[in-house]
């Protein structure tokens, strides 16, 4: 059996400078020191950086928080009280790399940046191996995005989190999910994510780390500017794409970096998400897509939110001759609140025909007219079963959901649930969508097994092992769903 380990040539460069609003009441005063944790701050080994346990969860070092300055080999040690040791499962450890610090690879640091290691990392990997690197920062950003959106994580300090058993459990669940997602994306084991890649003599990862600092510095600078303008930034991530088959589409288009971002302004109900592509020196960029919406909660006063979102979708489209055009479409979207541990979720979106625009400023939301709808998107998650599909007016036509006003969320969800959306049902719909995908997640002997199929039948099964590595298997023979075939790696070689 061949397990794949993707060489860590392409890793997300993360903005870990998100500033929360927890107070500093987590300072535990005169409690005696009972233990310590140690490790290294690594891009190359970094001397003169400040490592601190962020007790009040606000992204900056404050009085009373355990801290240390890294030595000439990047090493640090934090002395902790019993209470502070408990906080290792609640709040992150951060490394502020200031201007004037020394990177043993590249010399004096000329622009500051931040790195992070997530809660639970120290207790999972040993108190003397808490290495903080771009890899751990990548895992943290995936975790932070989920916690910030779903649980207002940045509003709580360590003491408040420890008193909130539900949130503490969510941190653990999301931590495991973030590691799973990162392992799946890059086929890295958990040990690789938390390793000292210099000591383990991994020259590819070492060379990449030098490159990654460019994205970290830009993330730190730009996120700080956005926060100062009153934005709540819940995702701001530079991804170095060059050399990775995962991002070959962008590399083929000449982009060595992409920026994924998501934010809303604290004084409005607006939300912006998007992706931009950049050439190597960041001198040229292109909007890949940008989704701008305003939203309202249709379930005010209820325990679960039902959100109506109205806005625009801007994207770059490339024709058969390779010519790029900027297009704009209007959209309306209804969805309920997504929770990582109880994924009983639906989303339904309508959008208009894209029109070519000269600039982003020309893409503005106007009164939405259902008569102009040309596309519908439907997603329905039922914990370990996921389904998504799309309808287009110029192919098979639009769905029966068009009979309802977009605000009639109960009727829309009931109609979706009356379809053959379950894994155990046949993949027949009236009308048939343009495309459809169903996924089933199962757990056995510590492995996570994800099977997918579409309108053409079963595509693959991914078996993820406890160490984060995975294998892909393909169907051994053709069956009609919901009948399930056997799968093997050998079958993939025949495709």
C-alpha cells in the first residue's frame, strides 16, 4: 500500500495578527511556577523574536503574560503556573518577529511578521518540542477561521474559555479538523506539521520557509491596516502556489501567489470574501473572484440564525482564446447557521446572467428580479452526508425552488429535503441538475473514509490515516447508485 507524502513545496502563508477583544483578566497574579514549555521559532532559526502565551487572546503581548526572547538558535522557554498550563488548551502561543530580529538564514529582519501555534499543540506534541513555524501558522489559521465565525472566539480570554466547557470542547474539535484539512490538502503527517524541519534535514521545506516570509510580512502589514479601519478580519491568507500541483491552474496563468480573504466591517452588515492572484514580486494582481453581500437575520430572537444575503459576484473569466474578462452577476442567498460539530445545514442561492464590466466599481447590486435568474446553487449537509448541485436555465432549466420567495426558508428547506439528497437514495431528480455531488464520511479503526459520487457515478474514495496521510482508491467496477462498489488503488491505475 503506497501512502503519499506531498513534498511541502506549497504552504499557506497566514495572517496571524488578528486582534481580538478579550480583556486581560486572565492574569493569574502570584501563582507559583510549576512547569515550562520550550521549542524554537523557525523560518530559519530566528533570534530576537518574542514568544508569548496570549492569555487574553488579543493577539499582542500584555503585562503578566508568560514570554521569552528567542536565543541565537531560535530557542525559547516559557515558565508557567498551573493555571497558565491549563491555558495551553484554550489560547494560542504567538511569536512576534520584529524588525531587527535575526533570521539565521537571511540575516536581519527588515519587516515584522507574526507566527502562531494553536491551542492543544503543546499538550499533544510534548512540552519540549513546541516549535512555531509557518506550518503551525497554517494550521492555526484554518482553526481560527472556524472559531471566529462560529463561536466569536476572539471575544474570550483564557479564564472565560476554561469556564466554558462547550467552547473548550469546540476548540479541540476544530483543532483536529484543521489538522485533518491541512493534512488532506498537503498530505503532511501531523509530525511534519509540528516538526523542526531544519533539524530533520528537509531542504525543500527549509528553502520554502525563506520564501514564505514574504507572504507572512504582507499578511501582517495588510491585516493590521484593515483592523485599524474597523474591519473584522476572519480570513487573510497568502498561499504560495509556485511548484504545487494543487495550484497548477494558477501557476499556468502566471500567478505564484494567491490571497484568500474574508472580512466584515464592525459598523455594518456587509461581508466580503474573495481571492486574488499575484505574480512572484506582487507587482501585478488579478481578481479571481470577489463576493460582496449585505445580510440580515430572518430568525431574530431564535436560537439559530437564518441569513438572507444580497450582493454581487465579481470574477475573471477566460475564453477559449485565452482572453480574460471581468464579469459581474447579482445574487441572493438564503442559508442557516453552519456549525462544525452539528452540520445540519442548507444553502440556496440564485444568481443572474454575468455581464462584462470594466472595473470592480461597475459591479453594483440593484433590485433583484427573479425573472433574470439563470443559475441556482443548492447545498445540503446532514452531518456525515453532504450534497451539492447546480441548475442552469439554458440547459435543463431551473428547479422547483423557484416557486418560493427567497425569504421562505422553511418551505425551501422542506422542498430540498423532499428530493433524493440522501446517500442511500438514487441520484435522480426532476429536473436533473447540471452537476451534482454527494459525499459520505465514515470512521473505522481511527481512519476517516470519504466516498464521493456525481451524476456519472462513483469517483473515488479517500482513506485518511490517524497520522494525516491518505491514499486514494477508485471503484473496481461500475454500479448504479446507491449500490456501492468495492474500491482499490489498483483500479486508479487503470483510469
